[in-house]
C-alpha cells in the first residue's frame, strides 16, 4: 500500500475552489454519514455564497484577524481549519477540523485504496 504525502500549510488564494469543493463534498457526505462532525446551514450553500465566504476569510487573514491552514494529501486539499479574532456572523458553519474518507482519495475505512 502506497502512503499518502501529507502537509499542513497556510491558506493561499489559489486554494479557494479546492477548499470550497472539499467543504461542499462534506456537506453532501452528511446525507450518508450524519456523524461526520461538520456544522452546516439548513440548506446547502451555493457557489456564490461560498466564494464570498472564502474572500472574506482570506481578507481577514491578510488583515491579521484570522489564521487559516489547509491539510493536503498528495497535493490535494482535504481539510481546512480557521481561527478568527472574532466572528461577524451569528453562526459559523465552516469551523470544523475534519477530513472525509472520500476526500482522502478513494480510501476505504480500513485505509486501503479502492477504485
């Protein structure tokens, strides 16, 4: 079994669509795994909402009001963690530290790759 190359690094602007895609895939995964540990709004967010969320987060990072790190497996974003100085929203639906089995690259729960 080949091992994955993991890395934790600071968020970059170029991560926008990978982070959004990963989050939306976790939202989709909730339909089969309610114990995933991701807090979500009542309805699945749309792409424009997520792009604005990412732009706001990245702006907060640049202003020193947040830190954000992504986790990569074989150079693919599989998770993200953010900490903000203070939230401007009542709910914070993106605060989670988790990686889905699906996002780890077709690994099954025993850790073996499947096709």
